[in-house]
């Protein structure tokens, strides 16, 4: 295709307009007034100067023994004052101390408390019997009266003997004497320690044929006889008055 038929770029022209001056017309730029330094600039100036200045590194000085000694001497002066000592409990004066005899009293009370705190031994209810001796018959019949019978004296002797009776683990055989009949027999019961009864049976009743009453009769009956003798003598005195 020939250059004649090429489309030409349109040119737009306006009258009285110089295209070399631009679209806004020709104007001269006015000089700008010098800007005043802001408040931040004076502060930044020393920092800039400091950054420009060469930094000098300080070499730490070696501590000498004298300097360390002075430093150690200066530390106690900087420390805070020591706290006041805490008040200690007031000690009792020597006059209030227990007397030398006090430990013995304390030991006694301790032993008593320990004895009370111990568990009681198991008890067993045991029947006890006692017969007046045949030798008592004549004396009993002599002092008896309508106010005081033989059985009254037998019962009183049995109660006094029971109040004094303390069973022991040592066996005592009943005396071999002639006794009055069962009509004058005294019968009662007592709580006896079971370990005491076991020891008595082990020593004198290995076959288990004897009763608890037989194990204790040798201890209780003589006590009953002595009380009966005292009652007979007392009633005889009253009768003679």
C-alpha cells in the first residue's frame, strides 16, 4: 500500500495559542520563602551531630585489690539497718521452779493415771458359801433371843466378811472341820477377776471337776468365822448389860 493512502494524524490548532507554553499558559515560578526550622529540628540537630562524631569506647579499668577492699568496706555502710531483735518469751524466775519433792508427786500421779487408764481385767460372778463351825453352835444358841436369831448373826458375819474379801491367785485349802447343817449356811455372790480364777484352776483343778466356789472357799470361810466370833462376843456383852 502506498504512503499516499496512509491516514495522517489530525492536528488540532487553536487561534492565538502558543503550544510551546503548555495548556495553562506561560507563567514564571515565584521563589519560595525559606522555611523556618521546626521545633523538632533543633532537638534532632545535636543527635545528628552526636551520630557524626566518632564514638570512643571506654576500656574498663582493672580492679586492683585495694579498690576491691574499699568496695567491700563501703557495702556495710549502704546496707539497711538491722532489724530489732524479736522479743523472747519471759522466763519464769527460779523461785517458781518446782521443789525437789515435786517429781516424786508427779510420778505418783502418773502411775495412778496409768493404772486407771488400763483396761480392767474381765470379771466373773462367783457364788460363795460359808458354814458356821459346829463349835459355834453352843455359843450361838446361848446368845440368841427373840430380837437376834442365829441366822441374823450368820448373815451379819457373812456381809462383813464379803466387804473385806479380796480373792488371791494363791490357793488355800478349806480347813477340815465339822460344820453346821445347810439351814445355817450363808450364800452370796461376788465379782472375781477371771485371770485369778484361771490361775487357781490351773494349779488345783487340772481336770476341771471343781467349782469356783471350791477354789475360793479356803480364803473366804476363815474370814467368815472370825467375823462370826466377833459378833457372838458383841451380842453376849449387850445381853449381860
